[in-house]
C-alpha cells in the first residue's frame, strides 16, 4: 500500500531495556544493523502493526513490553532507486513511519528471532541509546536520528518501571 505521495506506511520500533540500552538486530546474511520495522497493512492501526512486527521480527508479544511513547507525526525517508522493487518503480519514493519506543519488561530470553518462517535478523545485541549510526544503512540514518531525538524524552519519565530483579540487584 503506497500513498499518493509515493510513501509506504510503516512502523519503526525502538526497544530499550531497564538500562536504557536499545535493541539492534543484524539483517540476515548482511552486515547491517537496524531497529525492527515493517509495513502497515490495509485497515491496520500503527499500534497493531507495531505489535505484529514486534512478534514477527523479534518474537516478543505485548506482555513482554510497555509502550513508552511514539512519534507524533510520520517520519519519512527516501529509498535509492537500486533498492526499490521493480514493480514499485515510478510511483514509490520510500517509507513514512510512526516510531514507537518500548520498554522490555520481559527477559532477554523472551527474544526469539525465528518466531516466523522468514526471519529478518540472525543476531541481536543491546547498544547504548546514542550509539553512532554508521552501521545503519545510509539512507535511513536521518530518520533514525529524528526518531531517537523525539523519543528520548520518554526514557526517564517513569523510573519506577525497572524490573524487580534489576531493582533488587542495585
């Protein structure tokens, strides 16, 4: 589903742990790292798409996370021609995304990259929130920076959200 301006509706997902480190997934058979993301299907709300993509790409369900915030507006990036599917060429410019910031309230062991038949990632790691974006494909870097900047305000809003095990360990 491409809008009249040539952008495909999409959600981006930033998952943080109790230390405010963020989840990075390594694309299957590539050496590029990214946040989970995926298209919004016809009739699907951004939030519903986010939970579907969260499960498909990371294996997490709604009970494993808490929504901390989301971007107010669509954030857009253009996809270079060589990355555009042949059938979309001519009317496709790129993606428009609503980004969500989630807090993992489950455990690292709840992450299952092979939750669906065609995994997006073959490895994952936690990184500092403000990690340099060199490992992200170049045409997505600006939108990542915009999303991280807008959502950073939600990181410290609810300090009582730390898991019980993390609180007792300190």
